[in-house]
C-alpha cells in the first residue's frame, strides 16, 4: 500500500519540525515548502494526498493560496487542512469558503492533529477508490459499446445483403429489422456520447455553421415520417445573419434530431410542429421546437433532462430517458441552456439558448 504523502506549507521551519514530531509515529511521507509562491509548481512533483496549509504567511496568505490550488482541476480533490492561530468564526468561515476541507488551531495538539490527518486521508482514499471504480466503469462501457457497434454493423450489412435477393413480402420484414437495428445503433451511440461527456473526454469540434441549413437538414430528414402522421413541419427563421454560429455540427444535429423526433412522436395527427430560430436582445441564439402534444407537467420540467427520466407515459411509444439527458449534456458543453416550457393551450416548447462567441 502506498505511504500517504503530506505537504506542509508554512513559512516557519520550526512549525514543520513540530508537525514532524507529532506525526513521527505514523507512516507518512512528509514534504515541506516554506515559500507559498513555490507550492503550485511543487504539486506535480510531490503529488500530495493531503496539504497542511498555514494561514498567516507573507506575500501570499493561506486563504489566497488555497483558492489558487482549488482553481486547478487536477488538485480540486486533494484535502486541504488550514493550520491557524485564528479563532474568530468569520476567519474560519473564510478558510472554508476558500475551499479548505478542515482546520486545526495552533498551538497544535498531537492527538487532535493525528485524528484530523487520519480523517482527511480516509476521505482521500475513499475518493481514490471511487475514481478507480468510475474509471473501470468507463472502460467497460467503452468496450461494450465498441463490441455492440461492431455486432450491429454486421447485422445491418447482413440485412442489406439479404434485401438484394428476396421477394417483396420478406423485404418488408427485413426493412423493419433494419430500422430496429438502426434505432439500437443510435441508442448505443447515445450511451457512448453520454459516457464521454460525463468523463470530460468528449471534445467539441467547433466550426462556424449556418444554423438555418443545419436545422432545415434535420427537418427534411423527418419530412416523410411527419407526412405519415399527417403532421406539418413549419420553419420560422430569423432574417438576421445565422451563418457563423460556432458549434459542433455533428453533436448539434443529434440534439435537433432528438427534439424533432420527440415532437413527432407526441404531437397528434393534423397538427403543426414549428421550429423557430432568432437572436434575442443580448445577441444570443434562441431555437425552439414547438408542438401541440400532451406537454410536460411543471414538476417534471427539470427531471426529464436527467438520465432514465421520462415525462408523460405514452402507449406504443419508446421512452428510455436518454435522449433529453444527452441533449442537455451537449448544450451544456456548448455553454448553452436547454429548457422546456408550456405551449398554451396545449403542448411543449423545447428552447435552446446559445451565446455566439466567434472562433479565433
């Protein structure tokens, strides 16, 4: 088992000596940094499991240094215990608000110091165990999704091959099998994207996109399906420039595909499904998908964007609860917002808001 590493930051060497003596009976690897300005650069070298941080230091005090450490993503999970002679509740609250996990008062008591150090190291071990488990889950998901995609590709290719030389009645059945396999393939892709987004490993491939062309492409793809349900797809696009929107086109297509697919599923026959695009007063892009289906109850308008949550149950309609969760993750990755509103007197309005920074 790895010996826990503790970084002690204090401008007074005598204080390090005191802590070393008080922890001498424990199997810890202790490191000492006297200059707060050197702490950030030393973290990668020392790789501490716990930081004991003095508050009252020259140049950069412990509170400011704690904020700097917490601003670095790779060190946000490292426990920080503030070592301080301050006793006012306001000062202790300031330490905690800066990102510290615990504090211990000077003069140090050996029994209390060892107990608090053990407590923080226990939390660090639990965090590391959880991260290992999450990494294992992520690796398993990627492996399973990869294998599923390969098997589904074999199925799709096999169906395409069979369709070349069968009678019409069999060909219709093969087409249904093909459509079902494509649906499973989309679900598998969604699972992979969700796993990547959750792990922070999915990078956006942003480029300037004409959002009108993108939306129109998605709408054209659903034209035949909407016609079968006697529905009309209506576009209402702003006349202002919409051709330089920096987005990941593939991921945004998936969002729009999901929203339109849901609208067609839930909207009744002989109804309009309206897609609007406009710039609001702050020059943010606002896109809405409006239907006249059953709508989403007020109490579910946040929950339906969570994984495996669904809104109104509909007979004979596939509802797994991954599509809207993926939409929210993609929109959040674009620093945007997605929400659902009521479409009076009946139906839903799914609204996406995106700021429009220009690519460098």
